[in-house]
C-alpha cells in the first residue's frame, strides 16, 4: 500500500486539468500575443481561463494577473502595495509571525528599503484576530498581509473580519491564499480582499503557474521587466497550457468543494483523534478552524526526519513541515511562533490530505506512526532519562 499524504506540498493533477492542457501543447501552440489564427486561438483560451478564475474568486477578469505561482504573486503584491504606500508617505506594513517565506523574505527586503514591518504574534493555536490587526494599524500603515490558512499547521484565519477592518480604515489588505484556494470558500468582494495570491498545483492543477488578484484601481509594480504581457503587469509569454489547466482544476475544485471538504475532514478528524492518544504528543494549529486536509502533530522525544523515513519505508509519504524548507536543519518558524520549544518542534509531522485519502488509509497511517514513534523513542537515551525522571517531559 502506498499513501500520499503530502498534498500541502503539491497535488496530483486532476484529469480535467490534463485534458484541458493537451490541445495547447500540440495543436493550439501559438503565442497568445501573435496576430495569426493559432495565436488568436491561444489568446482566446487565455481569456477564457481568466474568466473562469475570476468567477471562482468573485471578481472581474481584468483583475486577474497570471504568474508563475504563489511566490511570485506574493512578491508582486507586497512590493506593489509598498510602493503605493511610499508615494503617500506610508511605510508601515503589518503581517504575522508565521507567514510563508515568500512573504517573510519579501518583507525583509522591504525593511532594507526603509519600511517598518510589524509581525503580529499568532498564539498557541496559530491564529490572529481582527482586533489584533485593528490595534496595530496606524496612520502610516500601507498594507496588511495575513495568510488565509497556514501551510504547516492548517489554522484558518478570520479573513472576512480582517478584511472589514482594513476596508474601514482604508488600508490595503492582501492574503496569501495558496493553501485555501480550491479548499475553502473565497469571495474577494464579500470578504473585502484587495489582493490575493494562489498557486495551481495546490488544488490539482499544474506546477509553475498561479494568480495574483488585485482589485481594480490598484496599480501593480512590475517585478519582471520585458514585454507587455498581462496588460503590461507581468512580462513574459504566458504559459497557456498551464493556465488553461489551472482554470479547469480550480473550476472543478470549487464545484466539488463542499463534498471534497466533508470527505477529507472525516479522514482528518479520525487521524487527529487517534494520533492524540500517543503519549506526549500535541496537535498543532487551531483544533476547530483548520483546513479540511491538515493534520499536524509534535511528538516529544523523536526527530521528524527519522519518523518520515520510517513512514516512507511503509509507503506513507508525508512531511515534517513546509516542503519549501525541508532542507533546513532549523526548526520550523511556524512551530516556534506558536510556542513549541526547539526540542519539540524538531519532532513534527504534517499529514496533508486530499479527497482521495480514505478512512482505511487513516487506520494504516495511525498504526505506522504509533510503531515508528515507539521505535524511535526506544532508541533514544534522552527518552530513557525522561522515563526515569532525570529529565522532565515537555508535552504532557
């Protein structure tokens, strides 16, 4: 048996996306900027995909800019808002301590350019409140950027409430919705979202393509110089096959969102219930307001990498945190942000599910995790010291 439980890292492409892409690889392969028939057909497909994505997000097609993925969209959103703010003498930016590095590293870059960045604490459950945002906003605040849902621990933020606060105070609001798009209901108009980033490969679309939604009237700063593609907002020939595939995958995901979420959440809840029975373990993230497919735990007395290797040997493919930082030896900044000590943060496991995962698979995962944790603890001299009372347990 093989079980893929790393869908927060990337997903299997759906058949609808693959079939939508194929004609634009070997038949309608023209450049959408060309004026001949094949180019015009490609341009027509591009326009159709833009309309589909806009419909899924609740906005207009001319507010959609296609990018290479969520990271590029995040970069462009933050840099654009910062430049707009600087022109008005506003250089204060609010975000959170557990954002994706596409946000945090861009904020560091903006700090080096004279912007003041305030990262809000997220508390034990990994959540920020609209009240926190309201208290942090100043006269010189030019942007609030809060992720829709955390990629490691699955906590879902009160985006509508935060959006309402920002709109009332006249501050631009951006959300990194890479983990939320196709999994949670989104309507940028109703939620007062000014800018939003998403990535196709998180909802069964192709890798290497994404979207930046920017409300009409927000002037985007080009971060890639070149041609006048994407209405002059993003240079480079559009990846038509991938964009068409993304639109097909997002449409499918939104149409089936409630059914998929219910099925996935049932598997999630079973895993959380059973893994919580392992002594000296802790669920990471909000126990209620969390992504339907996210299960994140810390197990005291083990190393997450060792746990992953044992699970992999049993055909279970998971992660210990974000795939974007899997090569780092440092503990997850997300787990540190919610107060996990370094020793505990090193023993993390993230299972991220899709609608393809089953309750039977959950049973097998639980069995293998329990066996692996016990095996690793028995190999650890530090664990024996905890059992003998020489060292104190951190997780009760």
